[in-house]
């Protein structure tokens, strides 16, 4: 396929995004159906989600033909390393965009929407405006929490890439970063300098002082699923 045609390339990117989103959405629906006791519907959503994944993979293969492997056994170790390096480079590129541009921009927009759009609606529908303001406030808060998560992901991929290049082995630093705790479920990083104001945890609150009833603002897992944060590190081979 001639990817020099910008429209086709853009359409493939959009199709990949749409199919990928459908996969995660249907898995969410499957979880809802499972919780409500409808196993047949849960199975249908899961099956369809798997099919959407295959559609997404087909689009991604066209976008990145250099990553398509027909005969792994025929590849030299150098060729395998080059392909894996490209995967890590793309992963780093995506995570870096998320934490440097996407989520900061989303957080700023959510703050602006809360301040302007919601205040205008207060004049007509106070209760609805309050609900909207709460949604925007929560969105801004979550986007803020997602920035260090994506930064952490990018750092992990960067370390993995260096390890693949023979510079050492990928792992975690031996000493935790003082004050920081990370969720083992979603990688949300609790920073005591920021706290979690939306959950009543003021800035400056050490993790150890957070009530046991507190839950992760991103994935809602319990406090017990957080561990001291050890940043990704390249270890001596």
C-alpha cells in the first residue's frame, strides 16, 4: 500500500483508533453484563471485542509493514532486535505525546470548560451545571494524574530499549523515590505534594496518613494495592 497518500494514511490511523476503542468499549460492556449476571451477553461482547482487535491489527500492519513478521525463524538476531527496537520507539513516542501534550492539553481544556461553560449554565439550570462542573473537575484531576503515569510508561520503554541494545538489563531502582507510591493495577503515582483533593486528601498528606478507605482515583482499587515507587532503571548486566 502506498502510504505516501496522506488521506489513506490518515484514514488507516482513524480506523485503527476506532477499532481499538471498540475493543476496549466492548470489554467494558462485557464486564457490566457479567456483573449483572448475563453471561451470554458478556460472551457476545468479548467475542466481538476480539474481532475488533483483529480488525485493528490489520490496519496497523498496513501502517507499519516493517513490523509484519512472516517467518521469525528466518530473521537474524540483529533483525529481530531492530524490529523490537522499532516497537519500543513507537511506544515511547506514544507515551511521550500523552504526558507532554495530550493530557496536559486535556486538563487545561477541562479547567476552562469548568470555569466558563459551567458558570454560564448556572443561570438556567443550577443542578445540571453543578453536575457538569463536577464532571469537568474530575476530568481535569484524572488528566493530571495520567501525566506521570504516561511518563512512567515512557521511561520503562526507554529502559527496555537500552536493555535491548545490550546496555544492561531492565529493572527498577533499588531505592524507592521518597514519598511516591504507585498503584499496582493502573500505575497511578501518588505524590504527597499534590495529594488527591477531590477525594479529600489535601496536598502535603503523606501516603501513610491517607485513610485505609481511600481508593485509587483512576482505577478505584484499594490503598493496599499501592507500593513504594521505584523508578525504572537500567541495571548492570
